[in-house]
C-alpha cells in the first residue's frame, strides 16, 4: 500500500476536520464545542499519520476509538439537547468507526509487507 492512497483515511480526515470546525456553523453547539474540536482534531491528525504511514495499524484503532468517543459524547457530555451538535457527533463517529475498521486489514497487510522487507 502506497502512502497517501487509502480512501478510508481521506474520508476520516475530512470527517475529523468537519467535526472540529462544526461549532462554527452548528447552532447551539457551545457546550459541545470542546469535545467536537478535540475529537475532530485527534481524528484528523491520526488520519494524516495513517495516510503518511499506511503500515501503522495502531492509527486505525485510534481512529476507531475517537469515533466511538464522538458517538457517545452527546450522552456523556450531555449535549443531546443540541440537535445539530449531537447529529454531527453521531454521524462523524459512525463514519470514523466503520471506515477505520474497514482499513485495518489493509493496514495489517502493509505492516506485514514492511516487516518482511
């Protein structure tokens, strides 16, 4: 697997950037802003690392973790009353988890290829 070529990482990068910037346009996201910004930035950074180093399997698992945290954040941080922020967390969380987990096999294969050479 070549660096900067896995589409799942590109999508999670965009999703992370979207989550991080969403408090700008989502009404009533003030209580949700810190979690959206932090988890969005973490997702974007982890996606960039994964794009640059496709054989690092841990980045896919980290992105899955950030996605789970984004998904549960509206309940844990109690901003479910902010519909826009909640839906942003839920949708970006699900997208991040699903795509990160689908990229794990390719990342493992790239890791094995690097180890063998």
